[in-house]
C-alpha cells in the first residue's frame, strides 16, 4: 500500500534535484546496515554506504520521484513494479534523480519477492544506487523509527555541543583578556575565521588560520589568533577607545580613500570582497548586516556601532546557532572598552587644552603631540557643532544631504558611532577612536579635535558625525593649533548653511554669503559689470577668460594653461575686458568688484552660456 500523501498535501511535490535539507548530522547507510535488528543486507553499492540518510520513506508508486525531497532511504515491496529490464531502469533512474540515498526492497514469504530480482540488481548497479533488502521479520516501520531516532540523537548531540561551545565562548569572554580568547574559542569550535574591526574598517583582532573552512563543533579550525598592532591589553587588539599608533603621516591606518589600512600582515587584513560589505553595514548602522558567498559582516555594539564582526568562510548549520551569541559577547567587550576608556579620553582632552593654549611654545607643542603618540609636522583643528535639529534626526533635503540619505522615504542614515542625535560626549568618544592621538574634547556643546594634516578628516566626519555641521581649519604648525581652531569654529555656521563640512580656504564662505542675497539683486550687480563683456563677445570668451584669470590668482601663465590659449591671447582678451568695463587690472578694488560680479553671477544661478 502506498503511504505517500497526495501532491496537493505535499505542496505539489518538489522539483527534482532541489536543494537538500542538510541541517543536523544524519545517520549514514553504513550505520543502519551495522544494526543487526534491522536485518539489512547490501545487494549492490557496497562502496557507497557512506551516503547520509535524512529520512526513511515507503512508497509503491512506479514514479515516486516528484514526491521525494532527497536523502531518503526509499522502501518498497515492489508490488506494482514490473520486473523487466526497461521498467527497472526507468524506476531506478527516477528515484536516483530525486536524490534518494538508497533503495530497500522488503522480502518475505507472503510478499512478492523472497530475493532481489536480477533486473532490479542490474539497474541499481548501473545507476550507482545502493540496493538493500529488508528481512521478512522486520517491518518497514522499524527501519523508519531507527532512522528518525538516530537523526534526533544526532541533532540533540549537536545542540548539546553548541551549548558547550557557547559555555566556552562565555568563559573566554569573561577572562578579562579582551577579544582574543573569544575569537580563539570560536575558531577552535567552528573552523571559521573571524575578524573584528572598528567602525572605520581597521582590523582590531583576527581569529582562525585563514582557511575559511566551516566545520562543526570540535572541528579543527586552527588555534591561531592574529595579532594586529601588538599594542593594547595583551590580546593584540588596539583598545576600543584609545587611539592606535600613528603611522607617521597622521593617518593612523586610514587612507585618503577612507579604507582602513592594517598593520598586522595577512592575519589582520580584510579579505577580498569584504570592504564593500563593511561599508554597507557601517552605512546601515547597528541593525544592519551584509552577506556574500563565503563572507558575512555583523555589527557589534549595544546602542551604537562600536565595531564589526567579519566571518570568513561558509558558516555551517551548527556554527550558525552560535553566531548570535558570539556577536553578543564581542559587543559586551567593545562596550566595556568604551566605558573603560573614559579616563584616557579625559587625559587626552587635557592634553588638547594645553596644545590649544595661545602661549604654547613650539617645543611644548611637540611634547604634547609626543605624549599623545601623534607624529605630525602640521596639524589642523576640527569643530563639530550641534545637530541641525534638536527634535531628532534631520528630515529636510539639506539635512539629508548632510547625513548622506537619499530621500525622506528612506529615513535618516544611521550614524556609525555617534551622529545626528548623539550627545556631544558620545560623539567625542567616537572621534577619539577614529583620529590618531585622540586629541578630542567637548567645549560649549561643540566637539573640538586636532588631527594630523594627512588624515582624511572628511571621511571620518562622514562615518562618525553624519548630519552635523563641521568646520575644518587650515594646516598649521602644532604650536599654532589655536589659530586653526578659530578658523574651524567660525566655519561651523557656514557648514550648517551649506549642508556639508567646510574647509578653510575653500571659498565656501563667500558662496554662502552671496547665496543669502536676493537673486534679482545679484543678477543686477553682475549685469552692471559683465553685460558689456557679454554683449561684445556673446560666446562668453571674455567673461570666461576674466573668471579664469581671477580664479588663477591673476596669473597669466596659469590662465593660459587652464584655457589652452597663448599668453598673448589671454592678455589681449583681458585688455579688451578692461576697456569695456572701465576697470583696471592693477587696482585691487577693481579686481575685487570684478571677482564679486563673477561670483554673484554664479550664486544667482544664471546659466546663460558665457556667464561665468
């Protein structure tokens, strides 16, 4: 009797060759054959008894394939199966294509067969499908119970092993020795390589042998834990809120492209393809994750992003049960580091106060930088102001531009480690992690920092302070840091108006002031000076040459190079422009009026060809 339910009850059947259920560790054919009470005899396929058995199933259908999931021990008494060469080949091909592990034929005095028929033996041998026989005194139900009991035992063992591994991970995390013991325990249990990075993608610690293979608990995953900087608290990990060592160029391992550069060799480098995943998780914040074949990135931290976990290799079903626990334990460690770093942050804030004193000498400034572990011949100050709105994340178009979001529907971009809604102290702690030397402090509700000239500060602000107005001062010698800070603080409101960080010397202040004027007034002012040039040269050559000359610092040679014109052509055009406007190139006031007219034309948004 056919015991298989109808296609409707089974969801219409499964496509042949569909993905197999590989959860747990199923029993093997050899395990079943070794059990004497089941009276299983191997007829063909002795060399294939290492096949796993996910289920035992009974069917008397001539075409049972569409109702099979794969990995079954398919049992039949051959009641309706014609024992011809052709019929047996078609039957065996059908069940083999469905992924069946083996075929079992029931024998008995009252059953159709007392031995395996020759056509069925030849068909299974040709197809490479193991053929077993079940003794006449053993009901199929006994085999089914044995398979599912063994599978349940294996799954129970896997869960128990997972609990034991989680206990070892917890003990490692509670050792007080940082991230390394936890990563070590994980690698031993699963064979999956792991890396922990800070929110800038800089590797803090790595565990595993780099093989990337996924195993089960107890597998040989390698004992090694990569040491990255060799500094910190003895686990090869830079303290979670104490800046790492400076590279000598003020970047502390952060390149101008914003991608973290690592110091620890192959064990401490992000694997190929993971940088993009790290970027995606940082952009998404504490609730984001990203996955690619053989790679997975999870956020670490309680309320804010403190770091990232990178899993290298395919994570098996048993290891998958442990991932959430690993994330929690690593997050607790990073939060502990954040809290433990408060005294060090206060110390560095005090160092910054000494550096920013107007009375500081060059020698004293060098001593302060050395105490902070920062080696830079030039520094610049940064001031980050309060969020644009006190009512929560910004929602206007301008504020979305500051936070990097695309549209109101998408919501505000989550901050990597302190952004729009983070209090100043939290933002200062995040920046102290990101910048070499950690010279950061909070004053009057604003966050102030001094960084090496080579640091990609725009990238750091995008990661750690999205949605915040920020001013960036000019590079100066260390003892003149207070002048750079004055510039940076003065640019905060300019940044708020422009919707992005503003750097001293970039011309943003003039553009902002011009944008505050009424457009008709700006256009009228520009017309008063530039209209004669546009009338004389509708192509815009005169205005373009004048604007380029002013932008090039009144250099004839640079203007000639930018426009690709002969130097005499440039001079002739400018002489004509002066005659038409009645202005003189050697008069500072006249040059300023012309510069203001060109800028006003641009600020007014007049895109008429030839108008600057």
